[in-house]
C-alpha cells in the first residue's frame, strides 16, 4: 500500500474511531483545549442530496478565535454545530451563530437555513444573522420570514421571553466576484463556480491571520480554477469518483460532468496548485470505494488528503507559516470530534 493511500486510510479509520468514542463532555466541563492554531475548519456536514444519516447536508465553519463563519447551511447544520460546541469548539455555541456565506441556492445547501435563522434566536441570539450569498438570497429570506410569520409573532407577542432582533437577517447579495466581506479577523473573497445551469454560484477564500482556506462550492472544472486556489493552505473541495460514475445513466452522467469535479480532474488541479491539505467533501462514490477515489486523485496529486467526515476538526500547528508568507512550514491537525 502506498504512503499516500495509507495516510488517507488512517484518516478514514480515525473518523470511524471517533464514532465509537463515547459521550461528549457537557458545556463548561473540564476538557483539554483543542490543538492547533487560532484558525480552524470544522466540517459540519459533508453529504450530498442523498439521505445518508451519517453525512448531513453541506456545511462547514471557518473558526477564528471565538468567531465562526459558516459556509452553506444544509440539513442538520445547527445540530452539528451544537455537537462541535459540546466537543470544545466554543465559537459554535448556538447563540454565537451569526455569520453565513452561501455558495448557491440548491436545496441540499440551504435546507437548514430556517433552522439557522430561527433556532439560535430562540436560544438567545440577540442580533441579526449576517448572510452573504448569490442573487436570490434576499428573496429566499423574505419568503422564509413570511412562512414563519406566525411563529415569530407568537414568540414575540406571547408569554415566551424573546428579543426582537435575533430572527432578523441582513443579506448581502454578491454583485461580482472579489472581496465580499471583511472584519478584524478575516477577509473573504468570492470567486465564480461552474455548477451546471446555475447562473450565480460561488466558492470562497478565507484569509485569516494564520492561513488561507479555499472552499470550492459545487463546481465542475473551469480554466480559472487554479488561479482561485493558488497559494491556499487548506483546500476543501467537492468530488465524485470516476470509477462509480461510469455506471450512472447517460442523463446523470451529463449532469455530473457539467456540475461537479471528478477525482481525476481534482487531482490535476490540486497537483498544479499544491495546497498544503486537500479535504474532500460532498463526495459521490456510487459503487466505487474511497481507495478508488484516492487512486484517481493521486494520478497527479501526491500531497496530504483527508476524506471528510461530519464533525472533523482541521487546523495547523502553532507557528505555522502559510504559503503567502513564503515557503509553507508547519504541520496540519486533523481530529474527529465524535
């Protein structure tokens, strides 16, 4: 077995071991701090539209200190965030969930949006949720508020203690690629994705004090893709296995070719841009296995790969030097939170 294959197999087994790890400490319980630097990436949901009970809808968090920046809000996002909080990621406390970046408006990436708007408010969030997303995000939000109008009215006007701010949403629709958000912790750049017939679909680059993180969103390969990923330290990318793809009906093959990235295609892109860590999410295997997918990627990429699983914590060693500051130095931390 090759070194690279052994590495990814170890990560798969690590994730499975986490499933058997037992009870998670209660909030406030004594626990060792999570390892790594100030910046972390937490995979909350790594699934697809397929209803896999172990892989919730697409969602992750880029965490910088005590602030979490969510990317996408698939089914289960709030509960997965709560699980990460119980495992020690303080920034994912339900009441703190107040920043969201949406790649596109497919249902598997947004079906958890009502939960994210409303549940943290019910639990005490007292400020509007800030959302950055494609055209249509504002309309979706307005319709959501209308759909839950009676719930909101009852909670505010009824006997339940509730504030009048936490259910509100401040939406910024992306007018063009480029910097779409900045605060004292991060700068966020949006770049176009090529996802089938979607006119407005994006990936994101988070520039933090410690490292650069790129999230592909759902996308097929396109000529500018390497330019958008160049110099990133962690690349979180969707992928499908070419080995399983061959058994799909012709119409589904046409759809996936136009909408997603195969293992062979991802290997070519990753081989060109050389991320420090390649993280696979939204993985479609069909009848193939994880090692089939790894074989495809490793045809042109020989770096470190993580097969993403829900509630995986990713960070870097203290003193890590990101690629933007010269030659990348340091190691990566990969830890299951369950």
